[in-house]
C-alpha cells in the first residue's frame, strides 16, 4: 500500500515535470524536439519505463493587438466669432453722421437687469429722442452669448410697448437703441452697422 502511494506520487511528479518541459518548449520562439522519460508504475513490484518522443509541438503565439491609431484630426477652419469691435461700429455711426454722443464703456451698473454676456459694451446718447435716451453697442465672444442678449431685448418689447427697443445684429455685434427713435432713423443705424466690411 505504501509503495502504491509512493508510486502514484512519483508518477504525478514525473507527469508534472514532463508537462513543465512541454509548456516551456511551447513558449520558445522556435519549435523544439522534446524527449520526456516518464516512469509509470504498473504494479508495486515492477516499474515500467517508457520513452515518449515528441516530434512536433503545437505552437501558439499570443501577441497583443495594438490599438489602431486614431485618425489625426484635421485642422478645421473654424471662423473666429469675434469679427468686429465696438470701436469699428462707433466709427461707422460717426461716418454715417448719426447721433452718437457721450459714448462710455459700460460698467456693471450700466447693464441693470440685462444680461452681462458681452465682452464689451458702449453706451451712447441720442439727444434728439430725449436728453438721456440712447443706445448700446455690444460685442460678444460667442453666438450663444449674443443670442441671450438679443432674446432679452426682443422679449422686453413683446411684453410691453413701453420697453420696446430697436435691436440690430451683425456677426458678433448687437446694437440696441431706444424704441422711441423713429423707425426711419433707426434703420440708418442698421444700415451703418451692415456697411461694415
């Protein structure tokens, strides 16, 4: 009985060693011939020795598949939204001989409850309407910011005639002028704005 246990353990050990050699040969980069001698106990009283000749080793090569390169993004000709400055618009109003008096850069207080989405704002007076009536020239960094301000002023006029104002847009510029200015004169400001090239 003891010999059987020893024989079985010896068989397992030999089998494990043979498998180890076989796996190490498979891991080699070139096929090899491997001869393995395994003692297999047949009976407790006799040991049979067999020689196995391995002439061909199945080779399995595992390689990591590289991640395909991502396409190189092409540089798109994204136009810059900021095309005009408030100074260019002011000059266009002056060149068209329109009322444009006492211009000043707008501060937080000048915005009141209107959105402060502009990168720059200029407030100017149009004294022919009233002594403190005027307009504003806004420049914006994004179209979204411009739309926020445009919607604000347009909705004021829809909700109350007393809050109506003229709103003109060209590219990144929004001009808002007091709604008491007659339409024909307001159109002159729009034409001056549209004349920017």
